C-alpha cells in the first residue's frame, strides 16, 4: 500500500501479488480496497476502531464490553503482523483470505498468533492460562479456567518440554483433542462475526 497526495492507494504491485496469492481478481481486490478506504479513510484500522468492530461481532455476548476488552488485544495481534499498532488493508485481507479460503493448517497457523501472547513462537503455560481466562466469558463450558488451560496445554505439549510450538498447536487441534479444539472453535466463532 502506498500514498498519493496524502490518500492511501493500492499499488499495482500489491494488487498483482495479492491477486496471484489469493485467487481473487484484481477488480475484486480493488473493490474491497475501495470499501475498506470508505470505512477507514486513513487506510488503516487503529485499536479504537477495531474495538468497535469487535463490539458488533460480540453483540451476542452476555458480557460484551468485558469480552471485547479481554479479546481485542489477542485478535488485533493476528492482523497486525508488522506490529505497528495498525491494521492496513493488506494485513486485513491476508487474514481474511486465510481464514475464509485457507487450508485448515493455514488457518490454525494464523490463529497460533492469538495464543502466542508475547510473539516468541511458542505458547507457555502462563500464556495459555491468560488466553483461557480472556476467552472464558465467550464459552459455555463449566470447567474452571485453570482446568481448561492445563488440559489444553497437556493436549498440545506433545513432547513435554513445557512450551507449545505452532506444529504442536496445529496437530492438537487437527487431532481433535477435546479442549484444544473447543478453545480454537470459540476463537473462530469471533472471526466469523467480524
């Protein structure tokens, strides 16, 4: 993405590259870009705007404000891949495309970023507990947060080294480990509503 006279524009090379990688036509991408810019004239979504989007997505929640506060930082991290505090059109479309058109493995690899709170490439027990606590309001499960976090961690940490890698995460969810799959499905439900 670039700028022309202070206005965000989709560069030809971005258009061509994203068209090749996504399978969308250049005109489809341009239409989505135009819609994105109409809704976000600066060409990017800040945390405050993203929070409003989540408020709409989580309108069904019994504790909407609290759930949005808890989940915003995690979901924002999935989109903001360059960690600049904003979601630009390319970042938004990459996640959208992967979640809507990607293979199960691609979707889970992207969702791994949500669980990897400190972005070090692995999930610690502490990170798992934090995410489970933040997700708990969106789940109908009656088990304690600690029990859920510990069970999910045990399901995922297949080599027993005390951390969960992306491959272990993907394997646990695809292997239909009960708690791992349930947590991931709760997260996917949020994205369906965005």
